[in-house]
C-alpha cells in the first residue's frame, strides 16, 4: 500500500490523469468493480486489487481482453522461467 499511495500522490501533484480501478479479489464477471480518483475511496480493510485505469485500452474486434499467464521464475542468473501450459 505505501508504494501505491506514493504513486497516487505523485500523479495527483503532477495533475495527471489519476483514475484507478478497484476490483474485489474474490469476484468475477465485473461484479463489485469501481473507479476512484481519491485515495480515501480505496478500502484498506478488505482484500482488493487496485490498478491504474486505462482510458483508451487496446481492443481486439472492439472488445477488451485480458491475458492470464501463470509464470514461475526460479532463477535470475541464469534466467529460468516456467510457463504453465493449459
């Protein structure tokens, strides 16, 4: 949370777009999602995911999409990455 708070305040001070999307961690299909522009609207007593809102996202066939990749990095020197193949 301290890193998020610092980023939030930095963007607000710069006058940049400061919209953040808040998603409940145990929900699906868009339930419970909302957008905030004030840090006091982010709940600190419940599990949630907060990420920068992208106002002009990349679309495929005019639809938003997400990539779900499960990756494990076991070593950086030498680099070893395992990707889960569904």
